[in-house]
């Protein structure tokens, strides 16, 4: 990728960040500095592709080949939140998801070639600095990306036109991933995971946060803490 | 004179022994470990056991590990048919289960209740002489807001790369994640083989060790098959 193209993509991502973060919530806890995370994600992607990918392994990371990977750029990032197993077990119907969400210091970036999704790269906050995290894990990332492209339309359909918070929400012990949309009086969880059918859910279908958490609670009660899966 | 010559020879022999005993990893190395997706939600430990045992030419199927650890649950060894609705999450494991399972299948191993240092990651994975030449079965643990472990997940580290440039210092690990599983439900609510499962991933060593509320805190490596 030449320098001019790279700079243009980085500028585009920065502009995008100004557009999405006010929409997606702009509280200080959401991220230390989104511009810094985006800048580092561009560097990290370039380094991972240059030093981590080969003709032999490029396909395993979601690319057609190494040339395809060299044309990759990052797309619109999403902040990540975590819901603990204990919080799901203790969930009181009607109490909502907002107070259960924990900030793990992770930003999720789609990796694109042109307009086409390839994989994901994460930025991780370590010692208050954004650093490169996982690159790959393409199957799970595809499901997240597919639902992520629908969230704006879903928010509008739900009347959240005046600004709303949007996160990717993981419940690691339940292998569950959602998009979370929240405005003043509304909270939704939209499944975005591999095998949502394990919970009788459908990816992209809009559940009230309460409805989704009631379902997860039914499954969470049988999970013993400290078990490896 | 004789004594000096004897000392010189002894020193040379000592240095030869010293150097021949050293593990000197290359900047990058990897193992061709096949990626076996886990067949059930809670079989990451069994899937990574399958990956590592297969690498050593003595493949232990996931269902066989699960049967050993859990006492032959019904419909266990039926691939993606049978007990899919349960997703198998009563079939998780503990560290002791994983240890016993390796022993049962005639493998010896080294277990550390910690992450490996970057130096040890290189020494363990490197295929150079006197290095351990071993993939690493690494266990991540998730912690809740109270600092309690909630659940664990096992992945297989297959390679590393150490980048040392004037403008860039980067330590990378390559790993096979057995999740997501390769069974799913079709539109008729029947269990079936998914098109694919598992994932190839790379990350910096720093973020692999700790990312958010997830920490690498158990390591199995230096495997050796001792059975027939």
C-alpha cells in the first residue's frame, strides 16, 4: 500500500471516529483516546500483515492471499464491554443491562479490503496505553461484523435518532456476543455470535436487554465457576 | 605443563558441553499443528489435546478425552449428532482433569500454573537443537469484577516471531483457537456439522498474556508420548 493511500485511509478512519463516537457514546470511560487507538490500529495492522502473514497462512486469517491482505485497511471500530457470569446469574428481571457492563479496555476493529470484511483486529488498553491485541478469529468476527452493519438502521427503527450508546458486549463464560444499543429509556441486545441457536436466539434480531438477560440467566445457572471450556 | 594442558582440555570440553547444551531459538519458528475445532461448547481442552496429541502422532479424539474425564456420557462420540441441544457444557474440565487425561493417554508433560515468559515461549516452541520443540497448551482464565475466576479456555500456541528493528520491537505468538465449535443446529433444529470451526489467530505476546479481564495462567508443554 503506498503512503498516500495509507494516509488517506487513516484520515478517513479519524474522521469516521469523530462521527461515530458521539453517536456511540462519548463518555470518558469509553476509551482513553479514540484517535490514538485508531492510529495504533493502522500501524498494528500493517505490522501484523508484514511480519505475521505469509502466502501459506493468509487464507486462515480470512484473506484470499497475501496480496489481498496487503490491501487491507481498518473500518469503523466498536468499543467492547463485558458481562460477568456472576452478574448474569444474579440478574434481577427488569433491572436492565447498563449497570452490568464492564469496560475491559478493548476496541474491536473490522479489517476490510475495499468494502468487504475480512477479519478483525483488537486494540487493548494496557497500562493506560492502546496496544495491538488479537488479529484473526475470523468466524466469530464475521458474525459480529454482519450484525454491526445493521445497528444504525435498527437504532433508527427503534426511534433512537437523537444519539445512543453502542457497544459490542461479550459474556465470555456463556460464549455469547451481542450488540448493545442504549438511549435514555431503551436498552437492546442484538445477538451477534456463532451458534445463537444454543439460546434459541437469532443473530440480528432485536431483544430488549431484559428479555435477552432472562434467557442467558436460565443457562448461566448451570455453569460452574472455574470450569475450563 | 601436563597440568596446564589438562586444564585447557577440560575447559574446552566444558565450553563444548556448555554450548552444545544451549537452546538458541531463531527469530521465528512454528509447528505444523492441525487445527481441530471443538465439537462441543465445553471441549476446548479436549480439542487442544487432540491437536497436540495428533502433532506427536498419537491422536486422542475429543470424545475419547471427554469419555475418560466424564465417564462416557451418552451420545458423546457421535460427532455432530446426538446431544447437541445440551451443547456439552456439563463437559468442561479442570486443570487436574487435563493432567489426568494426558497421563491416561500415555503422555508426559510439563505443567506450570503460570504463563511462560517470552524467553521460555521461544525455548519451548523452537525446533533448534536443545530447545523443547513443543507446542504449548495455554489456559486463559476470565475474571469478574470481584477478582474471581469465572471460566477458562484453552488454546494451542503453535509458533512465535520476534521482530527486532530499529523502529519496531514486536513479539508475536501464533495460536490455534478451537472455538467456535464445528457443530450447529439447522433450520429443522437438527444437529449438523458446520462448514467450519476453530480459528487461526495471532497476537502480541503482551496482549496474549493479558487482555481485558482475561489472563494466561496455566501452561502445558514439553509433551512426550511414552506408550506403545
